[in-house]
């Protein structure tokens, strides 16, 4: 199916705060033929995001962060989430620039090389948010501590995690958010080729 198989009847914005809620009235073609009845859905608008997995191929280590997440609290899950670096794309920014900026702001690390992994929808049934996932080569020596921007109320703990420990956290169910799950699973599948790419041999 294509864009021609979707008919927007009306779009309104019933809520605008830190985030935005848009309400859509629409119809779409059915697989069996014909058109659906009129459907009303709300869509959560928070912009688009970049996620970057900071990986040090020489030390075979991942830079991970931990911070409080209100969505996790609302879901009854651990409120402090183990994550990789992420941030919202501001108007006029490229995803690559966001990856480098957020790595510096959240983990005080410099991206030496940036490898695109994938571009996916966070939860297409209820939000337009898409995520561009990268792996960033870093030098993890000396990284760690507590960082983030005070004006954004960020309180981010940074740690350098050996690959084996990152894998154990993933397989032990300690990772509870999709971007980090996807990033670490990608690393499990691509670690050997990634190290050859960045270290040679």
C-alpha cells in the first residue's frame, strides 16, 4: 500500500505541553478491498531521536549510562535505567551532530568514528517518534563519573563496562529499554566485524 491508500479527514492538537498530543481522524484501504470506517487516534509527538552506542574496540568495552526515567516509574519498572547515549534531534541538526553532542554532554566522550546501524519507529501504534541508531568508536580511558546538563535536570552516572559484562547484563534481563536492547544485540552480532573494521586485521 502507498500514501494514496490513506485519507486524512482532520488533525487537531488537544494538548501542547513539554510534549504534544495530536488527534487524527482518518480512513485507510483494507487488505480485503474497500475502505475502513472513520478511525480516531491520538498520536504522541516528542520529535525524533538519536541513540549512539559508544564502543571502545581496543579495550572491548561499552560506555553505559544510568539515569532516572519517569516513564519507567509510571510503568512500574526500575526507575533508574541502564542505557546508552541518546538525545532528541533539534530543528536544523543532523543525526550525526546529535550523536556527537549527546556523547559529550551525557558521557564526556568524543566520538572518533560513527557507524549508522538502523532507523526505526519507537512505537508506531501511538507515536511518530523514530530513532536513528549509531555505533560510535570511543577511547574509554578515563571515562566515568556523574554528568549531564543541570539546566535539563540531568543526573547521569557513566561507567565503562567490559563487553562480557554488558552481554551478561543483557542476557540477565537487566536492560529494560528498547534502544539499549537493540544496540547491545546488534553489538553481539557484529562485534567481530566491527573490531576488524576499526582495528584492522
